[in-house]
C-alpha cells in the first residue's frame, strides 16, 4: 500500500535542511506522496527508511523496456493523467504488424520501407520503433521465417503474437539476447506463457476482457517472477478503448492500484481501413497506450502519428528550443540582410525554411527568448530591443554584415524605434508578420 504524506514524513530525517529544494521535510513528503518528486531528491534518507519507502517511491505505472541490437523502446513510468499537470515521459512505441503468411519477400519490402522512414521535425529525427509479427498459419517454421525476414531488413525491437506456445517459444529462441514483447497471456495459458517469458527474459502482454480479470492475472503472473507486464484490456472500439484506458490509468495513478500499474498496448485489430486505423492510433497515443500496433504503414500516416506523439510527449513547461546564434542561410555574404527571430524551435524552423526556399542568401539572428515564440516572448519581456541588440553584439553580427540592415518580425514592429536607438549604425526594417510571407518580402524589399 502507498504511504500517506504524514507516514512518509515520519520516515524522513525531519531536519528541514532544504537540500531537496523544499522548505520543509513535510512539504517534500507531501510531494513524494503525490508522486511529483523522486525519493533520491533527499540525500539524507537512511537505508532503513529507504527500504520502507521503496513501495511509495515506485512509479505507479511500471517502466517496461523492449530492446534489440542497440534499439530500445520504453513505456510506462507516467505520473499524471494530463500532460499539463507535469509531463508525459515515455512516448508510446509505434510498431508495424506483419503476418507470417505474407511471404518473406513481401515482409522484407514492407519492413525495409517502414524501417528507413525518418522525418525531421523541428530539428529532431522521428522514426517508427519496431515491428510486430503475428502467427496466422500456426506453423513454427513459418513464424521463424517471418522473424528472419524482418531481421534481414530491421534491427528494431519486436512483438511476437501467437496463441500456440510452441510458436512463441520458437520465436523467443530466434531472438535470443533481445527483449521482445510476447502477446499474450490470458486465463487459458497464463502459467505456460509466464514460464516462457521468465525463461527468455521477455516482457509479457496480459489480456483479459475485464479489469478484474486483468488485475487477477497480473498478480498471479507477478508471483511467478515476471514483472515486465503490459496490459491489453481488449476494448476495440474507440469508445470502449478510451473508457478502459482511462480507468486503468486512473486506478494506477489515483488509487495506486498496483495490479493495473503497467503500460497498455493498443492492438488495432482487424481494421481494414487505414484512415480509421490512423484515428484509433491517434487516440491510443493520446490516451494512454505504451505500445501501438498498426497494420498499414504509409509515410503520410506515419508523419501525422509521429508529430502528434512528439507534441503530446514534450514537457509543456519547457518549449522546444534551438540554440541562440547567428545562422547562415544560402551562403550569405557581408552585404546580405540580417533577419531576426526567436529561439522557439517551431518559429525558427518556420522562418529558416521560408528563407531557404527563396534561394536568397541571408543571415538569421536567433535571439535568446527562452524558447518562446515572437509574440509570447515580446509579451513576456523576453524579446525586446535591448535583448536583440545584445545578441547582435554577442554573436558578432557587426563584424560579418557590412550592409547593416536588420529585419524585425512584423509582429514586433513596435520595437523598431527602440532598436534604432540601441543600434544607431543599423537600418531597422520591419518584415512580415507571418513566416509564409517572408519569400515575397525578401524578393520585393531586400
Ligand atoms: S533534503 Fe531531506 S532532510 Fe532535507 S528538507 Fe528535504 S526531505 Fe528534509
């Protein structure tokens, strides 16, 4: 059972030394009870107290790691229902499913395309995470052949899906040294599946039609020594899936109900329509899957899902930033203009991409606005004439640009007078409000 804040407080040193960043031990204890801090933040807890607090310090949703050949996918360890409360930590792994009756060449072609897919989104390379292989034939040799075909085109982690134990066992043997995810233990086979997972150190999906059934199975399997479990609540419609996923997350976080404190898998079974499948996958990413298995890979769907996932799994309190500095676009020379923007990633990439698309050379001063967009930073006092002038000097723009023209974003035209005072040698121009209008502006005005 989880300990209350007061019970935790009694186990702390009670010196109020503030080394944890909180003014009192009681304040720290309350935060620890709410899973908002780590026990390790207090360096003075005795070993005896640590042992007693271990249960409370455990994450309410267990962290499960799949690994293969240097690739790793982690799910779980989440502490909040909504990302604005803190953040979501481990992005759900997105897996593409193959079937063992598709033929080796077909599998290789599909896997190679999905494996190679990468998109660069605001400076980050996003990729899919792995593959699921399903036994349709029930044949051991066909299953192993399908795994080998996947491995010839990708080294990413795998999910093994089969109902026959001998098929799963053969798959696990073929992947010795890796940590795959096995699908699935249910009421009829859980003991044998748990033995296989324990023997091969694999993670195991537990599937049941009800939450009671799931909780019962996870406890029995845990007693057999398998800790890395993933839950399939079998809710296959959008409504069912949303309801059950939310109930499980709520029970794990709010009631600290350990039997359901595991990541979820969303197996988008039997959806022949790629559009519907993308909707199911989007919902699963938002609420609250740790592993998402899709049947159809296409660049347009993968792009949408990966960007959605990235946006949900970023810390809302820490904007994605690029390093402030003076960036060169299209090989600028000393007579080319200097444009200014802020270091919020999306702002930077929007502006940089538009300038690049013109083919015209320019300097881009990315001012340190603490990762905020132009208007937000201006409203917060983080993007003003003084800061811009300071960064012009800090990044030595004056020694690189002869023709001293500096272009402000149109949204902060109000800064132009002050910037002229800060940079008396420069001609201050006001550019467009939106990045999309930069090409026309550069061709006409610069
Ligand atoms: S660091 Fe530990 S002992 Fe010091 S105030 Fe925080 S909880 Fe108390």
